[in-house]
C-alpha cells in the first residue's frame, strides 16, 4: 500500500522561522501562537509585495515582522 505525504503551506518557506526568531529575541518564552495566527495574513500579504512596493510604503523586507507586531513588542536590538 502506498502512502502519500501531503503538506499544505499557508506561508512562504522560511517565514515561520523569521517569526520564531523575532518572538524569541523579543519575548523570551512568550507564547506567540495566538498573535502569529491573528496577524499572519498581514505578514503574508506584505511578503508578497515587491521590494519596490514595500519601499513605497516605507518598508524593507526585513522590517515586515517588526512592523506588523511592533505595537505589541519592542523589536530586537
């Protein structure tokens, strides 16, 4: 019998790791699951923008996560 391993991704590769690193640096042991879930669509939408579109919004790609969660936590130093 053949088994198929199906993986469904709701965010681009590496984005989950970026979120984990941001929260680990900013919130030492902070459980970010509910916050990630609530704002994931905004992060994914911004990640889908071109660098030029982000620049017109005053953002760089590496600023997306601190931008989306900045009102909750101070970004890592």
